[in-house]
C-alpha cells in the first residue's frame, strides 16, 4: 500500500502531471517531478522539481531513490528511464506498458497478438518500403511516424496524387507505419483501472469528436449500442490484463470498423 504521506515521483512536467499532482496532494501525498524543463506545470504544484534529461539515467535512479513509487504523465518518456527507475522504486504502470504504448508498430503488433482487431498496417523503414506498402494497402492511406506523433502531428495522408518520396522525407525519413484508410463512424474511449491483485473496473464508453485531427468534445455516455459498449470495455480489460497494468488507463477504438 502506498499510503498518504508517501512520496510519488512523476516523470514528466506537463498539464496532466499538474492535475495529477493537485489530486495527489489533496489526498495527503507528497509529489516530486522530473522533466528536462524548469518551472513546468507539474513543477509549479510539486513539492520538489528536478530538472534533468530523461536520458540521464543516473539522475533518474537518484530521483527514484528519493520517492516511494514512480509514475509517468505521458507516453513519450523513454522506456530506459522507466527501467532505471524500477531498479530503486515501484513503477506504476510498469515499463512494459510504457514501451508498448509509445511506439505504434509495437502497439498494433501487441493488439493483434492478443486478438484485438486493428487497421491493416505495414512497417515502413525506407522510401522503398513505403512504395511497397502503398502497393499492398492501396490509396488513400495514412503514413505516421512510429513514435512521437500526437494530435494529428507526425502523419501524412497518402492520396492518389501524393509523391511518395516527398511524403517520406516530409515525415523525416524515419521509421514509420502505413495504415489503411478507414471511414470512421465514431471514436470511443474507455477509462479503466486495474489493481495489483488483478481486479479491474471500467467506466462506460465516451464518444470523442475531433476538429482538425485534435480532440474537441467528448460525450458521456456514448450513444452506442449495448453490444458495442460491452466490446469496448472488454477490449480495455484485455489490454490491461495482457500488460499486467496497474493504474488508470484510457483505451480508444472506432465503432463499427473493428479498429483500435
């Protein structure tokens, strides 16, 4: 049990960490945060703010020795940082969950391996790979960076008029994933929580509306059938169990198209 009065370490300094720190302190916990920047949103609320690179594993280890448990506030903290923290403190969720969630190819491969349907995809590591992938999946399609993309960033739609070499270089000529284009009916989110003993609970699905590829409004409860709601919740439970996840998570899926 990590009881009130204990110290929680947060890797990351953004607005999500700030909200986390505010809630934790109201419950009686101390909060330490580590991020490459100074005076971060999380740091303004935390009891202790450490400015250090996520790649500075010695600083990560020292940070972990000074807290009772470590978490991270976004998925782009390097997996090596989580592993270094695990040498000296409990890390929740575990580093395996972080490593899976921060890389689109690992993520989709993981979902496929556990029987969850995903959009057809092909790994792309060169301009030649991209041409072959387009030949396999057809156009339109979406080319995305394998890592570090969010809110519509790090992705390009491939249409019949797209120059593939130009698209490849526009994305930085780095590891990517090509996904088949699907016409989405809606996007659902399910928030679930799983405890150390394996027990779990999920909220009902939430319907997300986007503007320019960025979340604009969420509606709860989602207006979907009972069957769709049950399938979304079951998918969330499957992911949490497979990752031995401990903590709160949000899983997204698209209604009517069997994609995640």
